[in-house]
């Protein structure tokens, strides 16, 4: 997979992961099961979303370099 496509898909995955994690956080907060310092758009959501995007990007670029 070309680096541009891998970066584009990684950016899309990051955005989708942030949206899904924010939704899950809102649900947990509404149910009253969240710790006191968990908030929407916080470090946990962005950190996990970034981890998902980086893992995909590394795997996509590693596969393309191995086949080239």
C-alpha cells in the first residue's frame, strides 16, 4: 500500500476512533460508572485513537516495504 493511502486511512481511523471512544465515554458517564477524572475529548480518547492509527500505519507501511 502506498504511503499516501496508508496515511489517509490512518487519519480516517483516528477520526472514527475518537468519535467511537467519545460515544463510549458519554455512555459510561451517563451510566455513572466513570471515574471522576474521565472526560470527553480527554487524553484517554486521543491516546487510544492515536495508538490505533499508528498501529495501522506501521503495519501498512511494513507490508508495502516488504513486498517492494
